[in-house]
């Protein structure tokens, strides 16, 4: 175990998302989401899997909360399924759906854990997709603000924070440019327009929540990576710079600087979002935030001649993502130099390991090393002056890994999908010790 210190208010958490764990897709009036539809398209998800049952968390809420409490987890980042609480994406709210999140939040508080809510982790009500092409439509941003306002009125007094979006880059790019995620479009212009409407919806939601006097800290969760050239040739360095602009600056600049990055705008050319930007949008998008959530998994390795495999000195995860912890320090230091950041949470970090239960144990040494190295990298960023407020491991338990289905296991708890049995992996026991040790350190600091 590496020796990292964080300040005594540092938040130790785990993260999940609604569609990946809840299941109960047809229960208690939940509407369909774009992921329910997407999973039906042959070839889109490995083995044709879907989130109908997932970890059955909807029916096992108390058991899962007890398990988290036993691990000493201090904070839980979850997302709310919009179609569960507002089946059509507009109009009537579903009391039974709202009641589930009410129980979840109360259940966390009762066990001494802080609820970190995310409003949108990709499960858009299918009704909005069918009626108005989802995020292609500006109106969807206003519907999102209405939904946010409702959640604020129901949970806003008890949650520790509210994030508007999880990884809007994935929604826009993977959902609309590459077709890898729902709704499965392959159209650059759609992706650009969607990204603008997502950012707009973020700002509108913040404004709506503030207007209603919601006291919980508000922010957004962005997936980010530093980008390196495969070589130091000017062409590869230019490719890296462009990838960074499209991936990171495309979301950071509108929020913190009131504009899209010129380099990426130029790359989009006629396919850019120009046609859907209205006067005043950047003022809304730039509504001040109380925190920034960053999901970090790996770096971008760019070359002018297309994707290149990075060296992977520390290996690759089961997703074939390079293990590159120092990228987290580099990223945070760069962001801190370039923007005036609010406190930063690492809202996701973790790795897929192809692990299995042997004699009741799961020896996921790779995952322990992964977390350990990234926590050390995070501590390095803190020592460079980044205001680091907390860390959420992805994920509490194995779950539905989107287009990869159930084969990719990201959990610190193993899930046997046939029986729904949960087994603590070695990494969960390790994390429990890290949290406990930190608490002991914090006590001795106070004394
Ligand atoms: C992130 C997603 C999360 C999970 C991890 C592995 O991009 O936010 O839902 O799938 O990747």
C-alpha cells in the first residue's frame, strides 16, 4: 500500500449508475430508456445482453447498502434513471420511481454515508428520443431542467451533491458520431449539436436548482485524459493536441471560458454546432459550479496516422486500456493551470479485471494495484495545489458495462449474475483498510 495522505474532509466513495445495476426495467411504472431500445439492436451489445435485470439492485437495495456500510464507505455516487421517475421525459412524474430514490437517500444517510446524485448517466427516456430525437432537440434541454427541478425538490435537502451529466462526451460522441452507444447515430453534425444541447441542459438545470434554493453543491462529471503524441513528430503532437481539444476542452472551455476551443471548432468545420448555438447560451452554460467531477481511466495516445497502441509499461486492463496513473496528476495539474477550478472530485476511476471466485475469494491484485497507483497520483496532484475533495472508485460491484455487456468486471464486489450473490473481492477488503487507515490518520491529525 502506498503512503498517501489526504485532508481529513477527503471523501472516500464508490460509484455506480442506474442502468448498469438497477434492473427492474419493467417495475413500478418505469418508462423505457434509449438503452433499453439500443440493446435490442443486433450486434450493438456483446451477447445481446441488456440491463433488464443487471444486479437487481432495485430489489436488493437494503442488502447492498448494508454491504457498503460494512466496507466503511463514506459516500456513494449513484444516478437517477430519468424514465423511472418521469416515464415520458415530460409531464407526469412517477411516485413509485421517486420513492425508490427517496429510500436510497434515506438508507445511505441512516448508515452514515453521503449521497452523491447524478441526474443523467445516459438513460434518456425513449419517449423523448422517439418524439424529438432526444438531445438533437433543444427542447430536451428544457425538459431536463424540469426533471432536475423535480429531483431538487424531492432530494435536494438531503443529498451531498448533485451532478447534472455523467460524461457528456460519451453521450454526444459515442452515442451520435461512432454509434457505439445509444441511440446509435453515426453522424458528426448530430454529435456536435447534441454536445451543445447537453451543455445547455447542464446550465439550465443548475439555474433551475439554484432558483429553487437547492443548497446541495452542484456540478458536472466529465471524462478526461491527457493526450500524448505517439512520437514527438510535429504531426503526432498536433494530433494529440486536437484529440485533447475535442475530448477535454470541448466541455471545459464552454463551462469555464464561455466558448468552444478554436482548434476543435475548426476541425468540425461545417459539421460543428454553429447552427444550434443561440445568443445567451454560453452565459447559461457558464453558470458557476460548486464542484467538478472528473472520471479518469487512461490517457489518449494519438498519432497522425490513426490510433496507435501505447507502450503500456504498467500493463493494460481487461478493456485493453493502458494503465497510466501519472496521467491523472498531469491532467489535474494542467487543468488547474488553465482554469479557475472549483473543488475537484475524482468521480470514477477503476479497471476491468477478468476475475472469478475461487473458494469464496477473488484475488484481484491488479485492481488493488490500479487503485493504489491512482490514489498516489491523486495525492501528487493535491500536493501540486489542486483542490482534491474526494475519490469514487468505479465500481462498487460488477455491472452491465454498456456495449461490452457483463463480461467486463469493474466491481470491487463480484456479482454472480445467475444467483445475484455478491462476493467481496480482495480489492474491497483493501479499500476498507485504506478508508479505515485514513480515518485513523485524520483522527491523529485532529488530536
Ligand atoms: C465510464 C462510465 C461508467 C463505466 C466506466 C467503465 O465511461 O461513466 O458508466 O462504464 O466508464
